[in-house]
């Protein structure tokens, strides 16, 4: 999901989406799995939305795992950066892109 598409209402989208996903029941109740939510362009969220995200992350750590995707970690508030494991992924090379496109 790309919550920054919501513009100035991104805080409401973050809080509502994560709350809904975290509180929904899993289809398979035989074992406890975590729900995974992927949020893209997190660095484009407003500061209010980032603070809401931090609070929501803390509330639902027992049921959800978040994958936060961003282009620049310098635009994230320190409270979010400190609660995440950063995994840097380099851009693909031209050959990798060409091979992927040609193999499709």
C-alpha cells in the first residue's frame, strides 16, 4: 500500500489500515501467524503520519509485521528508524533489468 497517495489525510489512512489489519481474524487459526503489511514511500508521509505509524507499530507488534519501503531514510523520524531493521537494496543493473524483461 502507498499511504502517501492519501495526501494530507495520510495519518488517518495509516491508523485506520493498520488497525483494521491487526484486529482482523486470521483465516487459519491452527497456529499463530503474523500479518504482514508492506507500506511503500514511507519517507513521503507527513511527520504527523509518521508519528501515528510509530504509535500503531507499538500497539500491534504482537500481531503484525511491517515492511517499510522508502527511498531516503533521512526523511524518516528517528523514532521510526530506531524501531526498524534497515535493509539496503541497491538498484538493479542494466543487465539485470534487461534479463528480467527479456525472460518474461
